C-alpha cells in the first residue's frame, strides 16, 4: 500500500502478513469431493465392478463352482452348436439392425426436413421408443401370428397374394367312394367315363363344411339339357341334418358356385366352364366324347401367408421389430445434426450445379458423419445385449434358431440344467465384445471435444 508523506514522496507500505496459508480450491476440498463421490463410488462398485469381477472369476470354475475348470467354459462356447448359433445371430444383429435403423433414420430426417407436417411424422416414428421392449415383443408376436385372421403381417400378405392369384374355393372337397369321379393325378378329379353331348352330367362332391361354402351359393338344380352341348351340375352332396341320398340332387343341397370344370381329350383341354350359383355349367360341342375334370386348382390349400416365426425367418422378423422401435431414435439424433449443418455449403453445391442426390451424397452425408457414427455405435452396443424381443417374440419351437448371446446367458445361468460357469463365460464374452466399441466411442467423443 502507498501513503503520502510531508515531502510529497510516496511511501510504500508492505501488505499485511497472512494470518494463515491460503486455501487451495482443489487441495483443501478434496475431502469434501470424496464425501460427495463416495455414495456413487459405492454404488458403482456394488452394481458394476463387483458383478464384472465375480463373473470373470466364476467363468473359470465348473458347474458346481467347486473345481477350477480353466478355459473349458470358453471352449464350450465355441464348440456347442446352440451357443454357436447365438454367436452367429449376434453377428447378424450387429451388422444388420444398426445399419438399417441408421439408414432409415437418415432417410426420414432428410425427407421430412422441408415439409410442413415433418414434425408430426417424426413424432409418429419416434413414438415406439415410449414402448417397453416387453410390450413391443407382445405386439409383434401378434403381428407375426401365422393365422391371417389374427396376424396383421399375414393378413396383408394374404390380401396381396389373393389380388394376383385367385384362392381355391373348396380345398377339402373330394368324391365319395361310389362316385362317377376318380382321382386324376396332381390333386385333380376326372369322370370315369367320357361324356356325350345332350346328356346331363352329375358331379357331386363332399368334404366342404357348409360354413365354408360361398355365401351366395344357391340350391343345386339339375342342368337343362341342350342339343349339341354338354351340361351338368356340380354340387355339395350333403344334406344338413341327414336324410339325403348319395349321387342325387336333394332339395336342400347347395351348388358349388365358382368351381371350374374342364373337358379333356387326349390330354388336352378342349373347353372349360365355371359353375353358377346353383352349380350348373355348360360346355360346347368340343366336349363331346371328352372326360370332365375338376382341376387341382379347385382344391389346393388356401394361402395362409408367411411363416414369419419359423426357423428361417424368425431372426429377420425380430430385427424388423427392433428397427420399428429404434429408427425413431436414429431419426431424432440425425435430424438434430442436420439442423446444425452450415446451409451455405449446401447452397453453394446447388449453385455449382449439383442435383439433390449429389448434395445429399457428397455434402450432407459427409458433414453428418460424426452424428451417424454416434448413432451407429450406440445401436451396436444396444443390440449386443438384445434379449427381451427375442425371448418374447420367438416361439419355443424357433427359440434355438433365434438365439442370441444375452438369451443364451439367461438360459445357461437360470434355465433347466443351468451351468453358471458357462453363463459367466458368455457374460465375459459379451463384455469383451462391448469394450472395443465403447473405447472407439470414447476416443471419438474426446477427439470431437478438442475441435
């Protein structure tokens, strides 16, 4: 400090001595910081460090945990067919599910950027994230139901199929043992004798439940004879309540509306007709001397859709349900990155003559590369531990084919004939698979923070 003297000269007064040492921001408050961190460290140790350490320790012991097994449990992972299927399926999950989810998220984010209802669309796409994996598994178990009357996927598949390929009307129909028809090969039926013009032909069938008959089928009636033509009746030879006579048109019996009848000579179809509501049909003079045939197309089983949860499609089907849930997550993150892109670069590319596809491929995607990497790595870590969807959606008959490491860990640790040693080895394997991806993500985040 300075003070004025009589002579006008300034006198420098030394500052007062500190009564004690100055407090260091980091030095004297370490104890306080440790006190605040201690609960979190205890929880971290109890919930993360200890389980990891114990799993590593337990993976080297046998089923009972009393004898040291060395690397036998790890050898079992790569020699057991069921666990190898889980490893293979995990590889498919890691490659396909994150890539498809990220690609769809990118497409949705870019396409909805310039439309007025883009926000509403993004909300709809993101909504599945609010559903738990358990609930989503139950939803998609019903979606993939084999019965088209219950499963949405097969209801759509059957509807599309029937638009282009007419469904068979009478899949269970057959003639009686004493009957003018016989098996013609390939699921067809033919008359035992050739038919003649001007004669009436009776073609009765059984085996069609009345409830499955066409709703507009009428009462069967004898076909009127026509000179030079072959006429006949195809009907369901069954009287509800009993009392009917075989090979005879009884009053309450229904015509087989829509059934196809062909006239065949020397292996060639010379004429064909479709029965009307009362089952009657008429063939031209070309049918004279021919045998009549019900082609197999009348009797084939109806198309019941795709076996989504069968051994060959169960894994792609479950991946589809995962993409339905997580494409919205990818879209939101990518849309946030897209909003921060410098628009002048995009406009400069357009001014230079680039079309929208070139702008997207050569400008937008490279600028979004850091965001895409974040989304891709996050989803890769997520699918490595996928469990809920596979456990809920895959039926018992296909669960081995849809098996993944997290599900196998559960089955090996807590299922029938559990082997905790193998379960712990699978847990260690999952940890080893996740750690490199996490380290890559951490390194990338640090590199981004230095920019």
